[in-house]
C-alpha cells in the first residue's frame, strides 16, 4: 500500500497556481513527476501524491523545482480564472481511472511526436551535412584543377620562351657560319689571284716552268683539299633509348603535383571506401525514393549530364550498395571514373558490367559495346594499347557498322606500330 503525501499548500493568481509539496524525507528526481493538463502525480515509493486538477493547465510551460525536501510547482492556467479548489471534489473511481489512462495516452502521443520530430531533424541534418560535404569536395576539386591549369600555363610559357631562345641561337650561329664561309671564299680567291700573277707568261723567257698542279683537272689540288675540310661529319649510329618513369598515383608530372592536397584526396577516397563497406543499417534514415537504385541511377545520370561527376559517383555508389546486380550501375560509374581519371576503377567497373551482361543477347548489345569501349579507353590512357585494341575489336565484333569505334581502333593500331618501330 502506498503512503499518501497529504501535506501540501497552494495559492493562486488569475493566471497561475503555486503548489508546495512536502516530501517527508524522501528524495525526488524529475523522473518521479508526471504531469498533464488535468492530472498531476508524484511517485516516490512508498510515497504517492495524486491530484485531478480543478481546470486545465499549460503543462508545457509549467515547472517544478526540487530542493530542501520540498517540490515547488508553478502551474500556468490555460484560462485566467480563480479556482474554487486545487482538485475536483467527489471524483469517482471510474472518472479517476479514465483521467489516468487519458493522461498516460497523451504522454505517449507526445513522446511519439517528439521522437518523430527528432528523427526528421536528424535526417535533415544528415542530408544537409552530405550536401555540404559534396559542395566542399566540389570546391576543392575546382581549386586543384585551377592550380593545375595555372602550372600548365606557366610551363607552356617557359617552353615557348625556351624554343624562341633556341631559334635565336640557331639563327645567330647560322649567320656566323655564313660569314666564316664567305671569308674563306674570299681568301681562296686571293690565293688564286696570287698564283696567276706569279706564273711565267711564255716558254721563251725561261726554260723553267711551273709544274701544273694536280688540281687543274678538277680531281686534286689545293681547292679540293680545302673543300674536303668543309665536309659534314658522318651521322651518328642509331641506338635505342630507354625511358623509365616514376610510379605515381596521379597522372600529372611530379613538378605539377601538390603532395599535401593529393594525400588529403587519397585519405578522403579511403574514408569513402570504408563507408561503402560499412553495415547498411545507416540507410534506414533515408527516404523511400532514396532507397530505390533506379531512382539513384536517374539522379546520377542527371548529375553526370551537368558535369558534376563527384555527385554522380556518390549516387551510383549508393545504388550499387543497395543492388549490386544491375550492370548499368557499373557501366555508368565507369564513365564517371573515366572523367575523374580513376582509370583502374573504370577498368574494374567495366569488367564487372561485362560479367553481369551474360549471356550475350541482342537486347544488351549496346551496353556491352559501351563497356568494351570504356574499358579500352581506360587501357589506352594507361598506355596499355594492346589490351585497349582488344576491347575495341571486341566492340567492333558486336557493332561492325560503328565508324567512330573503327576510327579509334585504327588510331590505336598506328600507335602500336609506332611504338614497335621506335623500340
């Protein structure tokens, strides 16, 4: 049997009721107090206080303060009026039971509404955080691209300046050689004139005669010897030059790289992969349409069409996590990887799409052609021209009338032949 707490005092104004409840040494917490618009209860086993209020109160704004063995309630009235008493007089057990049940029901409904509100707020916060993250990543990607473009323009200007300096040096050297050659020709003319002046005009004046030089018949002589000295040296023998490149994750040259930014980008990619491999329980807060892979695929297609490849990639990633058996998801994600220069991932997604596009039937011919072409493009950008040519030829086997694929395959053949001749 509970012990009823009957030692209390109250006073009122037109808008509020002030109630002081003596606890008799019991220790109360906010969890021991239950209040609705018509019902007030304080349960501290074995003590119990229960009151059916005379009129409705605003239980949302009403307060209770605990201290010094007293609970002081400030109950604000819904309508300004003076109460005849604190509680209803002569309340039957049935009505009291009804008021209790109604109070509990209202409390449950209020708790449910608060839970739903918190859930909606949490979902909105997550959605806002995702959008903010995507915007930050897009801004960071644009900043990196701008830096790369500035570096590329700087290197281009330096290269053009160097070419101009080389041309000026070659021109100056050519002018200098022409001047030297002209000087040598003048010297040869002077020597010839001296020889002509020192020769004897007829045989009668002297028995001695200069012997004709061997150069008179054009085969030997001083002039031919001088000309031999001007002959160009023999060409250098052919040789094979081997070039080794430093292995890098990013396709840009090391002089154009930003190591800190690249490491940050790699860490973000690793975090994204860990998130994808995590348990799908976090998807429970998504809306119903966001749990539909087809809806996510259409959203990714729209993002791809506007050039927002990172957002499209996120949509395809979530769709693949929801359904990993749709080949078009891997095919579209491979296109995103190609745009973002994630060439190895483009090859993986194209290969996965080809695995799912079995058996080969006329209905999936177009998809298989796209998969071969995208994988072949990724191979060629990695300079694996032989593997790329194999994929383009496989695409031509499916669609032999496609002139674009045929031209690309021919270009790859020329590249392979050029590489073979050079090596």
